[in-house]
C-alpha cells in the first residue's frame, strides 16, 4: 500500500525562535528555513527533527504550504514529491515544474476574484496608512497576484484583529463569500474563495488514487485553514498547543 502525507510546514515542522516552547534547548535546534540573505529564521526542535526522519522513511511527503516558490526554496529539506504553494494556488510536479492543468484552472477562475481582492486591498492599505506598524503585502508568484497578507511590527495577533474587525470582516466581498480571511499569530491573510489547500490536496489525491490501487493518506497541520485538507485524509496529525489543536480541545 502506498502511503502519502500532506505536510504543512511553518509551525508544524519548524517555527521561528519566538514560537519555540519556552525552555527549549537552543543548542538542540536545527535551522530549517532561511531569509533571502541566508540568515536562518525557522528551526526544528529535537522532536520535529525526529518527526521528519520518521516521515521521510515511511511516506511520500507532499508539502502543503502558504509559502511562495522562493520562500519554499529557502526551506532546507529534501522534498521529492509534488508541492502545494501559496495556500493551494500553485502546484509543482516532482521536477519542480508548474502543474499546467491546475494552473490553467486557477488562471481561468482568478480574474473575477482578483477584482474583489484589489477592492478590499484598497481599504486595507488606507487603514494601514493611518495606523503605524502594519505591513500589508500582495503575494505575487508565477506572474499572478494570488492573495494579500498583513503583518504588524509588534508581532501580536491582537493588533491585527483590530484591522480585521473594523475593515475586513464587514467588507461586502467578505460578506458575499467571494473572499475569506485567515489569521494565525502575526499573519493575517485575505484570499479568493477558490484558493484553498483543500482544493489542491483533493486534486492531487485524485491523481494518486488513479496511480495506486490502495493509498493510505495522512495530513499534518497546525492551523484552522489546514483542517479541511486534513479531513480529506485517512488520518490527521496536529501539533500540540497550536491554533488547530487548541480549537479542538476547547470545542
């Protein structure tokens, strides 16, 4: 039986030093991802290092990440299968080449949602211009603008929630379901409805099931937006003390 794991990266397989558990032995950390200048900025604990070793031996590992292609290439792990990028907007094949069928599907559907994204983004930028510390950015990859992300210099989710509650949640294109938002730590994203990890994983699952008579699937992720693609898998792996874990234990 062929086994696959659809694996979220940030805050599942590694994280920034700020997010490492207090008291973690820094000498035991291993750099996993780097800034454009080569500075390490994400690290794996001993348990995460062991987890990777275990998964790499027994599974075909398919990364499922919000990272764009350049940020993904700054992850220091030897992935060999397909890759899901940009929250599901882009899929690369095993050779790192764009999956043209998936890309064509996305490009056909994207323009209507882009107009609405840009309209909401004008509201976001106007708010950020009036309030210090906000860092809004539209994510462009493979010649397409896929979604927007906002961070804040104070690094807190609470500050981002002010923008979320005042300007994003009440916006007509959020209310009509064309766009959706996601917040986790110092990361607030606004995305077209067609861009989800779930859609991309479903597409790959269909392909794998055509290739193999029996497929065993695992999903691993830390965020609420990971839950839908985890639900497509036979088993789910959720790191302790993460957004998705805490949502489950308090439900």
